[in-house]
């Protein structure tokens, strides 16, 4: 509690944040602290994996706006701890918040997005692959080029994140959210090997030819599903 008091006082003095914002930060951090307690850790003792695990749990019951606020709270708090020398490294460094909803095509309404997500025939291996790709795109806001470039080893099913290499080979960790995670797991279990038919590939999303899905091919799929 003393640590959170000091943090809130510092934010109020240096950043002039409103009482509502400070209360939100405190609530987020208090909940995280309560989650850590039965695991034998304190806010100062955590590692990045603890944040990943908490975000995975949190994403099951919270909207993306709440997830973004939580990550903002954690980042501010651990930057503060780093500044006062309470920790040596920032555990939030490679954590990326889920995108704002408008990262999905702005011309689509919520109903149109739902219709697009539901368009692939998930009883077919390729349809299941396409549904998983659309769900990941919607949940993470990745660029299509980043989505199609994903490798199997870059997906942390246990952590609920994907490791993405963007422009300049900059690495970031992106939370998947429970729904997208479940579709990836189903695709890996039921469809990927069926599509590959014994061929080997390190790509997450593969084609009937055994290679990685390309950006151009995925856009063609989206256009086709949009017409259904």
C-alpha cells in the first residue's frame, strides 16, 4: 500500500493526473498485487512471464479498453520503480496493448465484422485456418504482413501471446485474447497437418501447397469472404 501511495503521489505531483485516473491506476495495481499474493510474489518481484499470465487471465473477463488501461497502469508503475531504483529492469518493456477497435477496417460495422469472422466454413481445414487468421487479425491488430509471417515458434499458447517482428526487426509481444487463442489451438489440432499432408513448414498459417500464406493471398480471401 505504501508503494502505491508513493506512486500515486508522484503521478499527481509530476503529471497532474486526475483523481479518477489515479484511482484507476491504483485499482489495477491492487488487483494485480492481489493476484500475485497467493503465488508468493510482490509487485517488485515479478518477471515478464507474470505479466503475461495475468494478462491472459484478465483478457478472459475484460474488454480491450480495460486491457489497454491495465497495461498503461503497469507501464507507469514499473517506470516509476525503475526511476527510484526499486527494480533493475522494466518487466513491461516488450508488452504491447491490444489495439483499439478501429484498427480493424473502419468501414465495417460490428455486425459486418462478426459476419466476416463467421464466413469461413470451419468444418473444412482451410476454412478453419482462415477463421483462425481472421480472429487473430481482429484480436491483435497485426498488419497482414505480420500475420502471414508468423512462425510456429513465435506463438506462446501457454502465455497467450505472439512474438512479432515488425519494422526494423523490432520485437514485441502481443496478447492474443482468449477467443483468438482458442481458434489457433483448434486450427493447430484439427487443420494444419491436414493442410500440409505430411509436408514440413515452420509457418503458422500454411497453404495447400505446403508454404506460408502470403499477404496477397490473404487479402483475396478477405475479399471473397466479404461477398458471402
